[in-house]
């Protein structure tokens, strides 16, 4: 289905942003993900954020790895630059592209398997280097393309679809990003568009490494009681003598809660997930306080959402390397190759 583009025809009365673009101008191809997948909600939030910011699509570069999450860049910003890299290698490809052309807006889209397992080292180095990017992890706690094995972000004690207990401790990518020095750190829920759209918009506008962990339900393989990341869309066709897994087109679960409150989202199978928004007096400029706050509420089984930390005086990799303002891919041969006399002078200074 990904080869099927959406019809170009659109209603002439669709709202337009400051540049004259409609939402359709920020869309991509037809999604092939499961009906009700949280990743599609994240795609919709990215589209909305870019529309509201009046971003020119050709100024965006979308980089992804491998997995259900890494398929999603095909579903938004169809007129933008895009590169689907290999498993876990999105951060290094994005870093190289960013160094070559600093004028583009970089969106890195990854998953919990892609970033917390095989790409964990790549994730860590891109964050600590302060690459100017918006790094979004679509976190469902399982490997959806390979039938639902636990990923590294699955909580200890949670159960797989087959009832297997996870005995490994979870990697909290938000905590790691804070420790590594990310200058913008947030967590959200794919069903909370009201919260997620502004977070993405703020991250795009941020200079430096902006990281957003989005809890995103897998309706196919994390759709059962005992999963801490489960938003079970259906288990409606059940009988004592057999078990059928039916995925319907029901709308994704959404939540709406006031700042400082805890809302329990009840899943269709009766399991619950507690989501806490940031307190009204929470200080998002305190890195150590954010780490303590996360650990405190994780011990209660709560997932903290919202803007966790932001550094208003942040710098990026280009600032650290003191690169020229002109994108490196636009420098001419004379600038890049100043001649043998200049080379001799440099060599002499190193003797």
C-alpha cells in the first residue's frame, strides 16, 4: 500500500497556514500500519506541528531506521527529503547529514527496539554530541515487525502476549537522555494530541538535541492484560474453546487531563495505565530535579508526561565544532582546497 499515493485533489476550502499550505501538503502516502496503531497518531501530530509552524516541506529531512516506527516517515511530509537507514543507525546518518547541510530541519524517527537495543550506542552519541535534531522514539515496548518480543524498554514484570514474564530491567530512554546532556527532553502519549503537538513544535524550534519519548500502543502484540504499555484495542471475539485476535478500525484511545493530575487510562481489556502530566509548579530547567521526579513516580508505577527539561541557552554540534555558517555541501572547491602553499603552512605549524 505504501506505493499508493493519496489523491492530489483536495477541497478548495481547506484551511491554509501562513505559507498557503493545507494539511494535505504535509501528508505522505497511505499508512500500512495496523488499524488503531499509536504510530499513526504520532504521524498526525507531526503533520499538525509542521502545519502550525508553517514549515516549508522541502526544508525538512526525515531520517529513520528499521521497524514499524521507522516506516512512518513515508506517511508524512511527502515532499521532504527522506532516508530510511539500517537498523539502529539512524542517529549516525542524521549526524552526517546535519554536518553536511546545517540549513535543513532534521527529524529523526525511531522506535524502542531501534534506539534502545541495536542502536543504543548510536542514540547515546548523537545525544551527547548535541546534534541539532528532533529525535522522536515511538515506544511500544515490543518488536512489532517480528511478532511481539520484548524490547529493551519493556518494564520488568510485564507479560508478553503469550504470557511470558519479562525478567529484565527496562531502559528508560528519557532518563538516559537527561544524563547524556540532551537540552530538550519530553515524554508524551500518542493518544494525547493536545499535549504532543506543542511538544513536537517546540522541539523543532529548539537548537540542540531535542528528544521526545512517545508511549505508543501496539494493538497487535501489546494488547493484553499484564502489559504496562498496553492499550488493547480488541479482544471482542472470544470463546472458551478458541481464541481469535481481531483488530478493528476503532478509534485510538485518547485522554484529556489537567496539569498536575494523575489520569488512569482504562484499556479495553480492563488493564490500566497511570499517566501524570507535569505539575503546574514543576521546574523544567532543573536537570537533576527532572531525573529525581522521574524515578520517584516510576516507583509508583506512573509514567510522567510533558516537557521534562529544556536548556534555554543550549548549543549544538556545529557550535561545538565551530563550523562555518555556510553549509559544508555548498562550499566551493577553492574554499575546500586552498592550495599547496596553505597546506605547507599548516604542516609547518604542526612540526
